[in-house]
C-alpha cells in the first residue's frame, strides 16, 4: 500500500463519521451474504424455482468486530447444509477490501482496482465479478448521497485537512489534492461535511469548495482550523467571514523542523503540556513556563 493511500485512509478514519463507515460495512455485508446464500440455494429469497436446492431457515446473530466498530450480523441459516459468510473466515481480507471500497467512494468514486481487490478478497464464495460491481455501485450511490446531503443547523467549528494521492489523468500519473472538511455543530456532534479533489490547494479551489458547502446549507461557521495556508485563510474570510486558527498538528510539525532529532521528544512532551490546559489563561501561563529562557541553560 502506498504512502499516499495510507495517508488518505488515516485522514478519513480520523475524521469520518464512524457511523457512516459502520453502516456501509453492515449494508455491504448483508448484500454479500444474500448473494452467497442465493448461490447456495439456487435462487433468491421468496422466489420459486425448479433449480432451487434448499430453502432458508431463519437467521442466527453474530457480532463482527471491524475497524469501524462492532456490527451485529444476521447470518441466514439453511434447511439443508450450512452457511458461513466467506468474509468472516480467518485470514480473509474482505473487511479491509470493503473498507477500501467505501473510502474510495468518499473521494472520487470506486475504481476497477478496488472492485478487483474485493473480488479477490471474497475468494471462491460463489459471487461473480459483475455482482460485486453492482454492490460497489450501490455503495458509491449511497456515499454520494451522503456527501451531497443538505447541511442543517449551525456549525461553529470547521476542521479542514488535506493529503495528496497519485491519480491517472489522460494517461499520466499526477498528484491530486484530497480535501476533507469536518464540522462540529452547536450540540457538539462531529460530522464529515464534504470531500473534494483538485490539482492544487490554490485559493480558487478553496473558495469553490467552501462555497459548495455553503450552498448545501453550512452556516454559523466562526472558526476554521487548518494549516497556515494563505489561500484557505482568504477563502474562509470571503465565504464565511470566519476566523482562522492554525492546526496544532501542523504547528507542531513546523516547530520540530527547527530542532535536532535528539531534542524533539523532550520538546514535544513540553509543548503538549500547553495544549493540555483547561483554560486559555492556564495555557498562556504554561506557555510562559515552557518558553522560559532558563530552560536552555
């Protein structure tokens, strides 16, 4: 797996709604079980067929622990024979492949490679590539509907982060910016509000992205937390009239660039004590203590 893909997965898993990822995995698992059982029984549920080999016979419950959380599965039982989902078998990578499909749907639509990886992960489970492709199309549609949903209420805090991925355009491999916006509303609920891709992080791109969020109903933004990007600061002011706060992760990275590698662990530990304070006054006091020149003597 490439560094760019790892960065994207980390970005989405840190910021994305765990409920959406979990719901999409549950939906995909249900569809995959239905397809597998259809292959075993010789026909869809409730359809009479001379080719039918056996009937369904209720369900048994089983918990499935995934990277998005626990999912309660209803596994079909058969009158003759037994059935166990292929994606639950040991050493199978189906859950990882399913998650990758959902992540790609978030960003730019599902690729042929993602479908192939899922087919390979499912192994000899009786599901054809065309059936997996249809499932991926359904996932794509559901994720797109989520990303285009109206944004209701006020969202005073907006986090924006980005990573770069290598993509193919017109036969060439180019670096593409992937932007993720996560908001926190007045109830303290956090949600992914939007994702976009672009050739660069120039101001026109930021402005178009934020205006798209505004057109979907995003309002009440008071603070945008992101990297210290001039184009983003200008766009946030223009679209939302919001203040900008430097993301502490990016700030820490920039600070570490001024230190020798051996100094970094101790300095990081001291700087983290500033962010751990409960009030602004306490944070300023701790900053004064940490920045005391006597430390260097």
